[in-house]
């Protein structure tokens, strides 16, 4: 497949996953803005071949989108956006593994090759929709500890730490970011307690 088509397909799948786990109903305008942000974020991967920085820019784009849109649920937006990224990686790898089980003699037929990508997109949409509903029902219940926004910021920082360690294979960079985020959370808690 062409590298640009793969990039567009990956951005489309990622935007679908983020939309399906988003805390609120996402409008068409917000979805288009998310797609544009993700396309811009993937430019370092396709044009400059900077894989690590490209993946990091995707995370930054998701976090920025979570901060800018739907301001009343900022911490949940970031957490669910990062959850959508993780869900995309897991489900896409699962579908690729299932696709690898199909013999090449079937995949090389002329019309079967055209049907594979739409079937993959439909399966991806259905699986992320079901997982998104389960995750939203579990995390966004607004009961107990989930009412405190600082808990959401801490979860965001932990997810970013794990993503940075995964992307850069460097614990030091991830720990610097988590320490910075946890200092912000502690300072917000101090301000709230006064």
C-alpha cells in the first residue's frame, strides 16, 4: 500500500477510536478538527521519517485537543483521548493478527483485496464502540474518587509516562514529565485546600 494511504487510514482509525471513547457526544466540527490535528501530527512520520517524534506529536495533538475542546471535562478528555490511542494500537494489532490467519491464496483474489480494508474499518468501529461504551460506563460514573479532577490529571500523567517510555525506550524522559505533572497536581491540591 502507498505510505500516504496508510497514514490516512491510521489517522482515520485513531480518530474513530478517540471519538468512540470521548466523554461527551462529539460534533462533526470537533471531529473534523481532531482529524486535522492528527494529520498535522503525523507529518513528521511520513515526510521526515521521525518515528518517535511523530508518535509523540500524535499524543501531544490528542492532549491539546482534549484541553481545547469541551473545557468543562478537560481531565477526562485527555484521559479518554489517550485511552483511545491505546485502544487503537491494541485493536489494530488484533485485527492484523486475525488477517494474518487468512491464507494468501484467498487474499490475492481481485475482489477480496478490495473488501479487506472496509471490513477492517467496520470491525474496528464496532469493537471500539463496544469497548468505548464499557470504558465510559466504568470510568465516567462520577462516583467516589472519580469526582476529583486531580485524580484524572494523575491518570493522564501516568498514561503519558507509559506512552513516553514505550515510544522513546527511556525511563528518564518519562520520569521528568511525570514529576512535572505531579508537582502541578500537588500545587492544585494545596490551592484547593486553602
